[in-house]
């Protein structure tokens, strides 16, 4: 699988993950969803999405093959470059999906996000407070206003922050893909080899 094909293939799955993470509020009714599910969606969805991006980058870097053999270039350097290219492509595709999501959330879907935030925030805050009361050293209390503010739609000015996030994500995933490619391209001398057995003509060791 060539770098561009691998980047586009695994980047497509990463885009689907990004869209699911950004538009989950369209598929969950706060009145019908359990409190802990709402709290998990609001708290852990970005972490789950980032873990999926890293997994897809590693998988793509493991399956990619250099598209051409260049004279004077080692296989290790070619795999490094191919893996890094896969990671950068996945990061760029995810970033574009995130920018598109921010644009929709700030305009067309803003009212839907506000409605979801208004209904889900009291239930999330109540669940967090219930969990907090059972901890020996509880964290600071969480208010409904804080939760609702975190669930409210972004503003159009957040697109600038999204561009910076896209560049940062592409750089991080590119580094991860490059590291995986480097590990794949280790020379044979660095890989584990079974110990050699002495041949028939090898004389037995003599005692002193």
C-alpha cells in the first residue's frame, strides 16, 4: 500500500471518528440517555478520538510500503518517510473534518447544541456531584453553568484555533508514523537472530 493510498484509506476512518466525536449530540437524547453516559460523552470523547487517531496512524505506518526505490536511499529512511507521510495525511484529513464540524456547529447546528447543553448539563452536574461525594478527597465542585458552557457551540473565531490544532495534530501523527517506520526498517544486524549451531566439522572444545 503506497503512502498516499494508506493515508487516504486510514484517514477516511479517522474522519468518521472525528465526525462522530463532534456530532454525538445529534444522536443522543438527554432525556432518554443515562447520566453516566452523558458524562462520559462530554468528558472522554476527545480522548477516545485521539486514541483512535494514534491507532490508525500506527496501523497505516505498519502497512505502508515505499512507492518507489530510490538509489542511494536505505529502506529504513524510505519507511520513515512513508510512515511520516501517512501520519501527516491522517492529521490533515482529521483537521479538515474538525474545521468543517466547527463551522457547522457555530452556524447551522448552534441551536441544536444549545438545546442539548441546556438539557444535559443539569444531569451531568448532578452525576458528577454524586460521584464526587463518594471520593475521600473530592475535587472542586462542578456547577451546571460550567458544564453548560463546555457543551455550548463554538464561535466562528474558533476556526483560527482549529487551524493551529490541525497543524499540531498533523505534526504529532507524522512523528508517530515516522517512528513506526523507523522501527520497521531496522537493519538485519539489529534484529534478534537465533544462535548458530556448530557444524559437523567443528572440533569439540578441549579441556585444559
